[in-house]
């Protein structure tokens, strides 16, 4: 069934449903209907990202390449499987 068909069926159902069913549906979907905030609107989060970037840029904190992360994870998996740790 296409999304358009689903929307139409839901619309038809809602227009004919009794008050109790409408309230029940609303309760189920209420959390989903709240607008999702953009991360860029969160000043505290953006400040944290800016601080972390600045620390990396100035050599205070180290960054890792994707290959380094993959190598580390592969090593951790092997150690778990063999029971040998460094």
C-alpha cells in the first residue's frame, strides 16, 4: 500500500471514528506529533561541539581516522574471541 493510500485510509477512519477512538489515537501518536528540534538550535550542544573542535584544532585533544577506529575495533573483537588482552 502506498503512503498516499495509507494517509487516505487514516483520514477516512479519523473522520468517521467516535470520540473515544480519536482520543486513543491521539494518545498513541502525541509524542510523534511534537516538532523535532534541530541540533543547531541547541546553543549548549553547539557550544560543546565548538569547544571540542577548538581543542582538536589546537592539538589539545587527539582525533582518530576512520581506519584507526576500525583497526582498534577489529583488535578488540579478536581479543574478545581469543580471551587474550594486551
